[in-house]
C-alpha cells in the first residue's frame, strides 16, 4: 500500500534529508540530473537495494519522483519541493533575526 505524501508541510522533506546517504543522493541528482538506481550507485559503497530504499523514503516526502525510460526508472528531484523547503528555512531565519534583534534591544536598554 502506498502512503499519500503530505505536500502541505515541509516536515517530511526535512525528515527525508535527515540522512547522510539521502543528502548524498540529492547532491548526485542535483549535479547529474535524472539517474537510474544503477547509475546512482556507481562509485559508491551503497548497494542498489539501499539506494532504492532511500529513494522510496524520498519519494514519500515528495522530494523525488521516478519516470520510466525503457526498462529503467530514472529518478529526479522535485525542484518545487526543494524551493518550498528553502522558503520555510528563509522564514525561520527571519524569525530568528527578529528574535535576536529584540534580545539585542533588551540587553542594550
């Protein structure tokens, strides 16, 4: 049974990115574009089965999606989901800046 991804919240994206292998996969997909599991494992110590498992986690969060190309599935990043996560981080950054400014004003008074 497939879970329906939650596209309204950025939390699943951050959960998916909370693993060094998945961050590495994001980097590879950013640098090289859509890739098959076989191509993603080239030059790494990560097995195809492990990469597939990580891609499924990332797919559940809406971070990646696959398309068929012959007998292969090619995985690519969903740029809109990455932009949504970035906007969320920018919002948090602004809130922290405002909180630090309030603290500075309080300390200086």
